[in-house]
């Protein structure tokens, strides 16, 4: 098995799989409605990569959940209620 490289940018984690296999991006968010749309647009704009994007919302009390709805089908969203 080939080695994987892990990158951390604030709360965005990506595991790079060489040879064009898959890039998994995990985004953990809490009350990030002001930023999550721009963040997801930037991640999904990446070219030449098969992406799997997982967003974990840790019981946000703002409208983060509503901001994630337009991205359904392109991301996997996990909602923690508490």
C-alpha cells in the first residue's frame, strides 16, 4: 500500500491518495454559517481530483444546516444534535 499524506488547515482535514485515487476532505463546523458556503465552494472547485467531502455539524445554533442544503448530493453531512 502506498503511503498517504495528511494535511491540516484549521479544521479542514484532507488525506491525499497518490495516483488520482480519492481525496477525502473532512470539515468539522460549529456556528460557521458565515463561512461554510465559501469553504465548500473552494473545496468543490478543485480540479483533477475525485473528492469525498464530509461535513460534521456539531450542534450549531445558527443556520449552518440551511447553508449545507444546497450542497446535498455533493457532500455527506452529519448533524450532531448536542
